[in-house]
């Protein structure tokens, strides 16, 4: 078991500990539960979906990297596929606060990068901030997304974000988690191809500036992230943060990063390059390249 889970695991009920122990045994547990694993945990504990998600929130919060605030937020996104995706807030020493990833963003992006088609609900241990409410409004599940908070009856995102402004106000038809393919040819080595493939699936309907970022670890593992744009602009999530989120959720650390490649459109009206390079260097990665898509 990865050391980050030990305290959270010890706080769980004994029956949940016994059922969850084999799942967490892998040092690189991917911070997700298959539908079969969820069913096994429910059978072992007698908990329903909502109660089990609440019980697992300490495990999700253990995924957080709260290096600035020391305030761990955990979230569990439940996909329509039946798969559950953990998320935790991420903060980066040496970078600006704007690079922060919120727990709900972490769980949403985790599900998106795993190929989930839509979300049914989000369980989180603290009330979603306005930034996260706006970010989740970009999803194809929209304002009907169910939000579960401890000690409160379930509400929809629409309840937490009344009179919402979102993609439909700008006549955007393809929403976050819908299928996208920007059609750029895959070229170069495996890391470059992973970055381009991520750019092809990125969500950038407002800037038309698709971008993808791939990280290669010292053991050869590759993690790729995609740009997730938002109708309100500021809650947009850069491809680097998406990739770092996936890397961290899989139990890797920043010193494991050996090199990085950013793939972005050559003539785009905005660029990810400067912020990407600055943040990666703050995290200790010096081998950073870029491929321009044309």
C-alpha cells in the first residue's frame, strides 16, 4: 500500500478495511474502482452507493497534494459506466496559485482521461467552490449532475449554480466528455505521439487552441493530459495539470518525471508553453520540449 493511504485506511470501518486492502495493495493503485470492485465493497459492507462513496472520501482526500494550504479535499466522480474515479486537490510549490487543481477538477479530469463518457454524480467532502461549480458546468451531464455532500441531502449542480452561464449560452454543442478528434497526425517517438493524441482529444471550443502534454517517468511510464477549456475561461484546466493529476493519482511523484513534451497548435491565439515550462521547472523537470501542430 502506498504510504499516503495508511492513515486514511486506518480510519475506515473494519469490514471496509478488509474488503479494500487487496485493492490498495498495489503501490501504484490507480485511484479508481471498477464496477465489479464497487459491487464487492458494497456486498462486504452492506453500504449503498452513496454511503460507500462517503465512507471512501478519506481515501480520496489522501490523494491530495496540498503543499501550500495543507487542506486536503477529496472527491469521487461516479461515471455512468459504473466506474468510480478519485480526485484530490493539487498545489505546486514554486508556481503561481493559478496552477492549482481543485479536487472536483481532479476527479472530473481523471474520469475524462480514462475514457469515461459522462458522470452521474460527484461526492466531495467539502462544498464545491464557485470555481468548481463553473468547471463542472462544462460537462455533458450539465446542471443535472448530482452533488453529494456529507450531512446533506443530494442536490444537483443546478441547485448549487443557479442562473448558470455555460457553453450553451455560447452555442457550444460539443461539451466536456463528448467525443472529440482534432485530427492531427501522430508523429515522433512514443512520448510525442502521446502528447499529440492528447491534443486531439482536448476540449478547446472557445480559443480553438487544442493542446496536449505528455510526461515520461524514469520507469518508462507515460502520463498524458489534455486541455479542458471553460466558458468562463478562468476555470479552464491546462494540459500539464491534467497530466500531473493523473501521474500523482497513480502514486508517482514529481521527481519521477524524466521529460515532458507539449503539443499545441502553431497559430493558436493562446499558448500553454510559458506556463508549462515554468511550472515543470519549479517541480524539477528540465527536459521540456514542444511540438507545434499545423
